[in-house]
């Protein structure tokens, strides 16, 4: 499925509601967006068990610079300590989650339009056998056979 909403329209809040009572993977293009999204999800449900996977050990801080209490991992070995946690990561680090062999009830792909670029990091997201909810404010469509297009329902749903 694809959620298309304007910037600031509440895509992350919608994802948080869809994710209620589920183990999920949330993937975004940047460390800051990943961290910001984790804070929204945890604000909506402080009992959620989550981990952030990226290269910045300081990424689990709130807007005031206070530790948000979310563990941060950088290797798939670190993920072994949190098998029942939902995961927030970047497209650049999603391969670490795949290597850890974790499974999820649902995956959220934020800024989905970034995934249409040839050679874009994060192509491993399609290796999970899990439904993906793609989210974007700016869908990208292509008629080129060498480029991915968001109207390809086999990749982005409908």
C-alpha cells in the first residue's frame, strides 16, 4: 500500500496507528528522520519496545537533547539482544536488519519516492517477506524501463 499525504500531513502518526500491537520495521532516508519518527511512535505509545539501528550512537535523543531511552545498535549482532523490539533504521542500514534475520508484522518505508532512483541504498527492503506501507508526499513515476516507478503495484502496492 502507498500513503500519499502532504508534508506535515501526519504520515508518521498514521503509521503509528497502523503499527499498534504489531512488531514493525520503520525505514527512512536519514538518521534524523529515523530518530524523529521513533520519538513520535514512542510518544503515541510509551510502552512500545523499539530500537534504532544506524551509525550514530547519539541518535536517540529528543528535541531538548535528552536521552529518549531507546537503545541504538550499529551491527546485526547488537540486534540479537532485542529480538522482540520494533526497529527504526535508515535505508542505508536496512541490510543490517535483514542480516539479523528479524521478522516483522509490517514495514513502513518513509519518503518512498527516494526508492525509485537506480542504485538507491536500501533495495534490501524488498527482500523481507512482509507487507510494506510506503509513505510519501511526492510520488515519483517513470516510464523508463531502467528506472523503478511508484505506479509499479508489484513493488509499491496500490
